[in-house]
């Protein structure tokens, strides 16, 4: 790349998305400053838990399959280059209450992309995983080469690689922006410093409505989500990742989980959106209501876990868009500002693909994808 093409770029937010965006921009030759008030994979961030499911199967939402496949490749490349394990490929089991054709829509795309999977009947499932109560499950898909990412560890590894390769990391908060003019010259940090750049990417996850209130206020809605780690019975490996895959239980409601790893317990999460929340100030202490709801679910689906203790819990937040699709687009008024967010409870796995895509968008080498364009909300939300 010639010196003329090298831009100064500020990326706000060092979660999974901002970290990968900064790394990909740096690898494209730009001078990149990455800013975050609490650090990569911090305890408040949506990317800050121990683990996140990584998969290509998206059921009826087929527009994510290609991204998921590419993300798996990019995670693997990064792991090889760094010599570390960030994705444990224990498989992902997608369980369905009924064999609905719409939920099989991803399968032809996965097959074409060479993703290995098996379709399982209830009898297959019961035979293979006796620790699951399969009475109300009719059908399942086991994606063999997927699994889960070590989430906060991955965020840190990506930002370390970024810094080692010449990127600058600044510990601070970008102040909220209000659009004036047609492009942005600088951002102000909470310590009074300013950072000038030719282009800016805002990847502040659930903080995006606070940082870009004119554009994203009322569009991205952070909701409180609670997760519980159940203690495995003594000496029992039935709930560990050498025996069980990560799983999604997709019926009228959706639950998901990650098998025991590093001796930290079997994780269970409820995908139902919790109450609206503030990611900066919310207390990260679980509620009695969610403890009892999750215990009831665990006892139903995994009877052995009915009487084991909860050994850990996390309180996090989804950053929901109205249709649960991402927002990856140019700011509507500022032509050198880009927005990447709205992971809506499923964004972690895609972070490498999003990094690659945003780096191409900033360089004018890709077009905004319609399904991620801000304009889709103009009529529905801002009327
Ligand atoms: C309970 C739960 C379970 C999930 N399960 C899965 C799963 O299994 N698989 C999956 O793929 N996805 C999952 N997700 C979704 C996924 O974790 C998120 O979509 C993804 O991590 C979002 O990453 P992000 O970088 O956009 O946001 P974040 O990780 O929240 O990062 C945003 C960053 O911005 C920083 N920031 C805040 N304010 C400012 C400011 N003023 N200036 C600069 N920086 C700022 C924050 O400190 C933070 O580091 C889950 C999410 C939750 C909450």
C-alpha cells in the first residue's frame, strides 16, 4: 500500500468486533488507534464472558451461514498464527421440538461450503447423549467442527496482536458524538484529550446508543441477560466438552449452553430478552427469578443437574436491533464515520468476518449489505 493510501483511523470499542476491526485495518496498512474505557473483554462488555458459541448453522436466517463459515476459517488462521487455542471444536448441537423445514434452510448452504454435520432423530439423540431428556425433542443437527470460543481470552489475544503489529491502544472513553457537518475531524476522550483521524469506526456494542444518540438512540436496545454455571456431579464427565457439544434448544423458547471446560461448570442461558438495562451501571448480581427459571429448565432438560449447585453466574447484556440483524453501515450524516454493532445475542462468532468486512468498507472495496444497512429502520423506528 502506498503512503498516500494510509489513513489514520480511530476505532472506538475493543470488544470482539472493535478488536477485530482494528486488527484488520492495521493489517491493511492504516495507522489505527483503538480506544476503550475498560479494556478488551472487560467484565461489562458483551464479549466479556468466558465463552460464546461458534457455529455456521443459522436455521432459517441463512444470510449468516457464509459469514459463520468464513469466521470459522479466520478464527482457525488466527489460532495457528498465534499458537493458541481460542475455539474449542466440541461440536454444536441444535435441538428442535419439531422437524420444521424452515429450520433446515441453512443445511444446503452448509453442505455446499463443506461444513460437516449430521441430522439426528430423537432416538439417535437419546442414544448418543443420555444426559439429555429428549422427550420433547424431535430432531437435531450436530455441527461437528464448530464449538465455542474462549471469549474474553480471544478479545485480549486480538488486541495484543494488534498492538504487537503496530496499532495503538488508548485506555479512555470516546465522548458522545452529535453530527455537525459532513465529516468528522476528531473525537474527544473523557480525559479531555482529542484524537484526530481521517476515518472513525464506532464499535461500542451496547454503548452505541449512548455514544451515537442521534443515530442509534431507540434503535439498539441493551437488555439484561443472566447466565448460570452448574456444578457437574463429582467425577462425572457427562457434562464436559470432551463428552458433550455446545447446544441450542430451539422450541417455543430458546435456551443454549456450553459444556463444562477448564473445570468451571456447565453453562446455561435463556435467550429470552430481559429488561432494558444500562451496560455501565447495571449490577452484575443474578436475580432470584432467573435462578429459579434456569433451575427449572435445567431439571427438565438435564435431569442429573436438578440438584447440583450453581457454581458461578454472569450478568451481561444483549445489544438488540429491532430485527436482531446487525448494523454495519456508514453514519447517515458523517461520510468518514462507520458503525458496527447490534450483535443481538449472536455477534461474537462473526467478529473476524466483521473485521474483514469493515476494513473493506472503509477502503471502498465492499458495499454495505442491505440486511445490515441502517436505512431498514428509518420507517419502522424513527417515524
Ligand atoms: C449472555 C450472552 C450470550 C451470548 N451468546 C453468544 C453466543 O453464544 N455466540 C455468539 O456468537 N454471540 C453471543 N452473544 C453475543 C455477543 O457476545 C455480542 O454480540 C458480541 O460480543 C458483541 O461484541 P461487540 O464488540 O460489538 O460489543 P462489546 O463486547 O460490548 O464491546 C464494546 C466495547 O466498547 C467499549 N466502550 C463502551 N463505551 C465506550 C466509549 N465511550 N468509547 C470507546 N469504547 C467504549 C466497551 O468497554 C466494550 O469493550 C451473547 C451475548 C450475551 C450477552
